[in-house]
C-alpha cells in the first residue's frame, strides 16, 4: 500500500478506511505512477490550505492527485463517472459537484 494511504488510515474517520485501497489502486492500475496529495480534511486542515467551506474533502468525497499525464488521468476519472478538474499543479477528483448530488461533469482543459 502507498505509504501516504497507510498514514491516512490512522487519521481519518472509520467510514473512509474501507475505500482506501480501492481509491489508490484504480489510477495506478490505469496510469502508472500517481501521487495522492489530499483526501479527507479536518476543518482545521481545510482552513489551513484555503479550502472551500463546503469542500467535498471535508466529507472524504474528494481527492487531489499529482499525475504525469493530467489529461489522460482526467479522461479515466470521467470514464469512472467522477468529476475531474485540472487545478494546474494537480487534478481534483470528486464524486459529485459541490453541495449536491447533481449530475457529474469533468473539466478537460487543453483537450
């Protein structure tokens, strides 16, 4: 298991633990070397990084990834029916658009 995911396992709510392995495995299987840089954030962590008040990271429904091929990664996330947004230095992935269980979209820049 990714060392970061191992560390996270001890710092996040129990309901998230069951999904740790699957979350890290999918992009690695499809795209090679990837790095998960953010997932669940406490209120304090979210404030420290300047996250949105209603951030999906607060619910463990969003992740941030550093990947060698952002466009390919985003297309794979879209294929998995996930939201993928190119943030420049990372790709933000979440299950739903902010604040609601509304239709999923992906923002593919430079396609």
